[in-house]
C-alpha cells in the first residue's frame, strides 16, 4: 500500500504495474482491454468504439485515465 498526502489529508491508494511481457502476452489491440484483464478496472465501451473507465470510488468526472478504444 502506498500513501499520498494531499493538503494535510492522508489518502491510501493502490498502484499496479503492467510490464511489457504482460502487454505482449495479452495481445490486446487497445490499452483499455489490457487494463480490463487485470480485474481491477472495468471499461464501458460505446458502439462507436469509445468508452470510459469505471474505477471504484471515482465518478466519471474524476477519472485521471482516458485510454483509447480503437
């Protein structure tokens, strides 16, 4: 567990490292699919190939990651 201190408030957050070998093994065409395979991220795809990540504890306007769905 890593800790981040923001203006006197301590917030716990988890980081995940996905290495080149894992990316190559999954052979996914887009980064969002690689993230979905971790089991920690859910991505909602639209009919046009776009979409948005759904991260636990964050609303849509608070997301800091925007992978491309192409």
